[in-house]
C-alpha cells in the first residue's frame, strides 16, 4: 500500500508556544486516518500545515510525495480541504460557490458545471442550487463545504471537525457520504473530538494532546489494549473518596484490574469483569454501571479528565 | 527546509504569540515570485459579486464627487469666477475624477478586503486552492483599481453631459483613473494588513485620505499654498494625478507630465510590494 502522507518530527511553534511538538505519522492510500484530541491539542494546527496554510517550523511533511509549502500549488491542486470554520462565500449562491471555486482550481467552465451539478446531486443540495448561503441549514452548509472541497477531484480529503455543531441526522448523512467517498478510493484525514465519529469512520487514529501523539492504532485495537472489553463505573457518595469507596463496597479487586477515579466516579477496567462484579457487595442505593469499553475510555485515560478550555 | 518557510523573519512580533524564535534559514525570497495569472480568478470573483449590486455601487461612488462638483462648481464657482483663466467648475472637474477613483479603490480595499479577509474568511477558503496569497492580494488590488476605473468612467460621462470636457485627450483620464486606483488600492491593502478592526480605517481616512482630497490641487492650485505646504503636496500621490488629469482635460500637454506619471508608477510599484508583504506577514504565522 502506498503512502499518501508522511510526517516526521513535525513541529510548529508560534513564538515560544509549541503547538505541535515533533509528531511523526504516516497515512496510507485509501484509509481514513483520524486525529483525536481535546481542544488545543494541536489538531487544527497539524491540518493547516498539511493544507499549506501554515509553514512548518521544523521537521518534514510530505503530502502526495511532495514537501508542503515548497510545492504549495501542486499539493493544493490535488487535495480537498474542509475547514473547521465555515468559509463559504456568502456573497455568492450555492452553485456559484462551486463554480467560482472551480475557477481557483483552473477547471474549464463546462467541466466545472458538470462536476458542480454532480456534487450537488451527491450531497442532496440540487434543489438549493440558487439559494443564498445564509438560507441553508448548518448541515447543508457543511455538505456544501465538502462538495466544494471535492470540485478538483482530490486524492486526499482533509476534514477539520466535519460534524461539529450538527444535529444527529445531519451527522449521519455526512458520515455516510464520507464512507462512500472512501469506498471510491479517496483518502480521508479528519480531526474530531467525537468518539463515536472516530469509531464510525477511522481505520486508524492517533490521540493527540499538548502537541504530542499519545497513542496510535485502530479504534478496536486501542480499546482492547487500553480499556479492556468492559468497564464498571461506580458513583461515589458525597464525602467519599477512592479508598473509602473501595472499602465500602467491600470488594476484593482482582489482580490486573485498573482503578481510576475522577470527580465523582470510580472506573474499574478489567478483563475479568464478572469476578469483579461478583465481589461487589451490592448496596441498593449505589449507582453501579456495567458497560462495554469504548474509545472514550481510552481517550479519557490518556488525556485525563480535567476540563479543557 | 522548503522555500516559503524561510520567509519567517527573525525576532518579529506576531502580535498574538509573543516574539518569534529564530528560524534555521533566514533567507527571504521575493513575494513577487508567488504571483500568477490566478490573480485574475480572484478579480473575477469580485466582479461576479459586484454585478449583483452594481447599480447601488455606481451610485454610491458617483454620488459624492458629483455633489462636490455641483455644490462647489455652481455655489463656490459664482464667487470665485475663474481660476487660471477657466470657469471654476471646469477647473474642478478633472481633479474630481481622480478623487472619485481614489475613494472607490480605497473603500474597496479597506472595508471590502478587510471583510473578505477576516469576517467572511474568503481569503482562507481561496488559499486552500492553487491560488497563492499573493495572487489573492493582487486580485483584490486589481479589483480595487477596476472600481476606481468604473467611478472615473461614470464621472467622465456625467461631466461630458455637463459640457465640462473640452478636449478628446480627456478620454485618457480613464487610464489615469485605473492607475490611481492601483495606487490607492495598494496603499489601502497596506493599511488593511495592519488593521485590527474596522475602527482603524477611520484614522486612515481622516489622516491620509482627507488631506489628500483637500491639498492635492483639486479645489485650488497647489501654488496657492505656502512653500513648505507645496513640498508636502508634492509628496501626495493625488497631486500628480490631478496635474495629469487637468492637462488632459484642457489638452495643454507637456513633457513635465511624464514626471508626474513616473511618480505614480514608481510609487504604486513600491506600495504593491509592501502590500503583498504586509498581508503575508499578517496571514501566515
């Protein structure tokens, strides 16, 4: 399988602040690669280096076999960019947004119109070709952003938080379209802080925090390796801490169980949950939740449970 | 390291993140190398948008200079009589073509470009395509100049209807209006590159554009001013535009006008490069 993108010791500094700190990763052709991370982790900065919006401070970043920035025009001709912030041209109507954008790409007029109509059809926007942008719903605007990014038939599509702020229906439509694109051979790179989105779409992902890659792998591997198969959540009572709670439930925690405590909840990660459950002396008024491990468990274990602003 | 990376300057403030760190290779390549025909696609985009509101836009650009022409030409003209042997309103007309172009280009590349750069994020969207930042800025300046040209054209038409145009040479003021547009569009982009908010432009209009309008010889000959003020006026680009325009209107041409023309061309070229650098410094951190 060929490599579409490779970054090595990629670093971005803004003055004395290091936003991305020497990360290395590779993306293969045809896969969906995700960047998961809390706010301020460096996801968008990384995307903007890939899209040639920001120069690289140190390290190397090669997209489609070319170093970015030095080959900015050539790289940008072959990638599609869906930005986090909606930057549709509000001075133009829906179809004109695509047609004018195709001019920036130097696509001949007739071909541009053909592609634009096809994309509007694909993204269920054909009825709105003549609508002004502000009249579109959030989900439609996001679909149009993706359509616009596809006007140059890119080999690589970069999506920065493609479904943030959308309702569940709109998110599912976008996921479906993205999977369709992937099956057509488009390589996808996306950032998200939605675990379900990462689990739905990504073949492989990295968790990024404070400009570092913490872990890398497929969602299912990461869950198996770092959160086990199942999790028990035990809600703490007021004025109870981790130790007193463990005492209170009288459980003997088996070897190999990892215990984590956040504000008001105790998390037990174990490969042998049934024996943990058996050991829990049930207290009728205590909230105990037994559930499957998710990517969110992995995420929170690695990035901590502190609030990010 | 790749070409563009080397453009970061040592020790410059970014404005957001504190002082910049030194970068490995502080070589700087010319921003002009990033220019291409794609600038015209940005220019086309602006025209396409303008055609939707062109009536209001033309009226807006035409309105003010026309009011000056009528109020000053008729009202003040009655008291002034003639200047340099011609009726005051005819003295006034050529200069007002220049100022109409100046204002049109200035509004476009301050409020217009600033909105597209910041609030609408249009620059950012275009930057995701093979169009370079320099193409975008050049396209915007080209569009600003086009609006200057359009305003100049509208003014010239109205003036010829009023019978104020005495020489066929006056047609060349349209080219002049475009050149003045280029110059003020570039100057405005430099201001836009440094603007933190819309309020910033009121300083520019009050401190630069208004003196330009009043002291570049549109309303009275620059020779009426004291010597030091005449020197000051010589450094105002509009003064040279007005010189040329007045000569074209009267048909009284001389080689001295080439100096004025050179002045405008050189000044525009310098401003253009500074504008490209300014926007790059602002947008590319």
